[in-house]
C-alpha cells in the first residue's frame, strides 16, 4: 500500500493550503475529535446488555469499568491509532475499535498501578482512583475485566474484516502489554524503588531506565502507532517507520512525565506530584538533571519528526503530536 | 465433521474391548498424560527468552508467573480441552496450546482471588499463595501477566493454522473470562459475602447461586469443552452438546467444592477449609443441605452423561471425568 494517504487534507489544492489551520491546530482538533468518538464507542461497548457468550454483566463491576474508562483522559493512544491508520487509508471506524481496545488496556494499567500494593495513589485525572471510589477487590476485578475486554473488542469483525489482521493486532497487543512489555515494565519500576532488595536506585543507569520506560510506557504507545499500520496493511518499512516514531514519543512522554513530577502540582496534574523523589526513584531527571532532560526531550522530538519523513505532509499532525507530548503541562 | 472420532480406542476391534482398561482408568491415564504435557508446554512457553515484540522478561515477574502456573493442579481444564478436541479429530498439539492458554487464565484467577483484598488465602495446592511467596504487587502483576499471555498463546499459528479459528477461541475465552463470565462471577461472589451492603446472603436463592457459579467456575469449564469443538471444526449441534456437558460438570464441580468446604480439611484440600461458613456465604450446601447437595450432584452427573450420548463410546472418558468431578476428595 502506498505511503501517500487519500486524506482530504492531502487532496486540498495548494492555493488553499495557506488558509488551512496549522498542524498544531489540526492536532488539537483531531485529538478532540478522537476523544469524543472513543467516549461514545466505549460507552456503547460497555453497555449493560451482555454479548453472546456472556451470562450477564454485574452492575457493580460494569459501573467500575465505566468509571475507570469513561469521562477522562486525553485519549492520546487512541489518537495515535487513528492518525496512524489514516496514513494508510484504513477506515476510521476500524481504527476506533482498535483504539478503544488499547484504551481499555491503558485504563486497566492505571487502575492496577494505583492500587495500595502498587503505587498507592488516591487521585487520578482529578477524581478518586478506582479503589477509592469503589474498593480494592472491585478495582482488581475492574482492571482484569478491562484487560480481558480489550481482546474481546479486537476479536470482533468490526475491528477488521480479515481475521488474520485481527490476530496480528491481538498478538502485538498481548506482547506490548504482557510480561515482556507493560506489565514487565511495571515490575522493573517497582524493583527500581528498591522494594525487593535488588535493583534499587543506585543500581540503575540511563540505559536501564530507558528499557524500563520503553516497556512500561513505550510499548503501548508503540503499539498505538503500529496498529494503524497493521490495520492499513502497511509494508514492513512503513510499519517500522511508525514504530520508530512510537518509540521516540514513548520516551519523550516519560521524560516529560518525569519533568512534570518535579515541576507540576496536583491541581494541574490531577494526580499527586513529587512522588518519584519521595520514593527515591531513579528517573530521567534524577539521572540527567532538569536541563539534561530538556535537551533529551528536544532530541527525541527531532527523532520522531525524522521517522515521519517518508509520509511527507501527511505526517504533519503526528509531528505536532510529538511537540505536544514534549511540552505538555499535565 | 463427523461426530465419530478417529481415535485409536474407537478403531480397536470389539473382541479386544474387554481387555481395554475401564473408562475410569482411561480417564486417570489421560488426566496424567495431559498434566505432563501441559507442564512441559508451559515450561517452554514461559522460558526466559523474550518472544519477538517483547523487550525482555523481567526475572522476578517471570518466576512468579512460573510459580503460579507450573508444578501443581490436576489440570482438569486442559484435560477437557484435549478430550473434547479428540472427539473431533483435532491434533493433540493444537489442543495443548489452547489448553495451556486456558490454564494461564485459570491460574491468573487463582492468584488474584487469593489476594488479601479478595479471598485472602495463604495456601493454594499446599503451597504459599503467590502474594505470600512473593508480595502483593508482584502477585497482581503475575495475574495480569498470565491473563495477557493466554491471548498471546491463542494468537499463535501453532494453536491452529486458520486465523479465523484462533479468533473464535480468543473471542470465546475473552467472554468466558471477562465481566460477563469469570470476573463478573467473582464480583457476584464478593457481593454474596455481603461486602457491599447489597446482595448479602439472605438475598441469594438457588437460581442466583447457580448463575454466580456458572459465571465464576462454569464459564471456563464450558470454554474448555467448547474449545475442543472449535478446534475440530465441529458443527453447531456437536458444539452445543459439549457445552451442555461443560455446564453440567461446571455446576457439579461447584457443588462438590461446597461439600468439600464443610467436609474436607486443609491437609487433603491443600487450602484453608471451612471458609464459606466463616464468611456466612450462601452455597449450594447452605441452600440445599448436605443430602440435597449430594442428590443435586447425582442429577448433574446424569445430565452430563446424557449430553455425551451423540458421541457414543467416544464419550466414555468424559463421562468418567464427570464422575470424578462429583466424587473428588480434594
């Protein structure tokens, strides 16, 4: 499939180009558009009616799953799925299905990471975390339910008419989220806090933190970009370009997060600030310093932009996304 | 596909039949054989080497996943997958892949159910539960990792050459395990303990308990039987017969479990006995009495046997399994 998408933005005659909104504005508009679509789709998927093969959906668990997945978040991962899929001409409604599955996995990870036994957070997106709003047992099941539901969504024919494509998405998501991806990254992160008397802060260098974060945060962001390529039947080269972009913004995301942790406050973050320092946790900032971390961010944005070169103007919105991630304030 | 399998047992001439071991002995042999195969397969699947798409498998998490899934259990669910698949001539190596995925889901559910916030159990199969052997955070991640890994396994071409069949397995497993299945059943079970000030013991009748248990325990047992039919490309009628068998033994399993909870002891059970009564939990025994529960068991075994009628002699080992489930002592 050609790298040149059939998007309306591309079809616009050059003489009107000056009138088109700049990439940053188009990024904002797309992010909002995707967020609205994902909200509606998840609301529909997490309806009280049971699907074939299900017995019933117990109200308390369904409500908690909705609490954890609806009504919040920038929906950055879904945006990346939709924009990546657009590069390859994949239908938006299919991209939204894959994106909603990915968002379920992301939300499950937040619910479990917030648990008292893990990061013990009371606030998330300015609201009580799931175990505070409900209780610990319900929160554990909420995460389990959302993770399982992601694979239900990806297995549906609405995600893609070709079962082989759905299988490719499922395989990629399972590996991005599992022991060799996100869950493994969270394990390394807990070890980095010195919980298990091995791998405490002083043991971890820059490469260790990069690996940890590439697993904990990067793997899902990379899947977001790869899934668009998978849905659109992209060739290996194009998929690899998207994955490199995903890796760069994944690391940028975490560097920005580490900067926010020392610079932000709970009001703008919607979560507790200063936790990393309190936990004596090695971060990009503790390793590189604030200025070093800012330089690293700049370098990563450049890397993300260069990865998109094969897509020409069609990559502008994703480039704007990289800038947004690097400069976000919450 | 014909209901008549191509199994060697079937091909055996009638004059030798009298010399063949009885169904109960064949059941025992098959159960042991499957247990050995599953142990070896899970050991290989959960190797330290990362799969493509994974970064690395952190030692602590991988060890805990192995601790929770290797070296224990009767492997009843894998046995059901293998024996069901055999009815339809599906290759054993494919059945073992599906069975190992199912066992990962089963083991994840044990790890999470044992957590302090859930059933707070210290013993499982005569060993410390995962959060006792490791810690709570590691146990949460262990469950998450095993659940995710199940879908990784099912997405592999070794499970079946046809992606559409793999998708059918994934869809069925996700629904059996999720909010409308096992996870939802655990939610109902916690509610039945009166934790959330609704649905406490006196509210639950026989049908409620049946629904709860059909979700919590029955859904995975039913999937075990259905997955053999899916792998073997069985027609709707044959698959439905297997699912009815699965539903009957699922309920029988739970009735037997409830009887064991009041009759067993920790030494033979390998877990803490008498917990249901201590939790004032409605069970089949509290609702039907010991004699009523024993009668119910008998009825369910009859139902399981009748469901297997279309398979003739090929169903004998599964019939023996139903008797085993009803009469088990641990």
